[in-house]
């Protein structure tokens, strides 16, 4: 998963073999998104994104620092929403940018 030190430079996007990191520069939600996110359904847990991140923002779930624990909840919500394929914004969407536009970009609209 990705934490809020992400600078949206897309180095992980280039490294990801299954194109599961969004939103990308050519997607509508990119400008508004505070960071990039991993689509948990498509991610194959290959780990290729972790070493290329210059801001150390990429973590496997079991390696997430305690101070970044809230991102595990964001990832859980992403998984929940992607499984239900709903356009509805997540409860509490706002500061994290996890609104309907973001998920439309991810193909869930
Ligand atoms: S490589 Fe790191 S800083 Fe760059 S977009 Fe990915 S998570 Fe964000
Ligand atoms: S672990 Fe692999 S599949 Fe998952 S986001 Fe990173 S590069 Fe993509």
C-alpha cells in the first residue's frame, strides 16, 4: 500500500507489471488525488514497486509502520469498494481523496 509521503512521480506505476496503481497522470482523478493508491484486487503482491519508490511510501501490509496504520484501513476500504463495484463515495471520503471520481478512474463506475 501507499502512504501520504507519495509524490505522485509514477515510478511505481512504471515498475508495476499489472498496472494496478492509480490514478495515473492521464486519468481524470490524478490532479485531485493527494497520492497514488494500489488497486488491491489486481495487485499480485510481487513487491516490484517497493524498491523504486524514492520517498519510501510503498509498504507491504505486514511491514507498514505503526504510525502509518491508518493506511491499512484505507486499503481495506479500497478492497471493499472494489468488490462491490459501487460508485458511491466511501464513508468519510474527503481528505484522502477516495471519492467516486477516483474509483471511476479505476474502472469501477
Ligand atoms: S514511486 Fe513512491 S512516490 Fe512515486 S508514485 Fe509511487 S508511491 Fe508515490
Ligand atoms: S506489489 Fe507488484 S502488483 Fe502490487 S502494486 Fe506493487 S508492483 Fe504492482
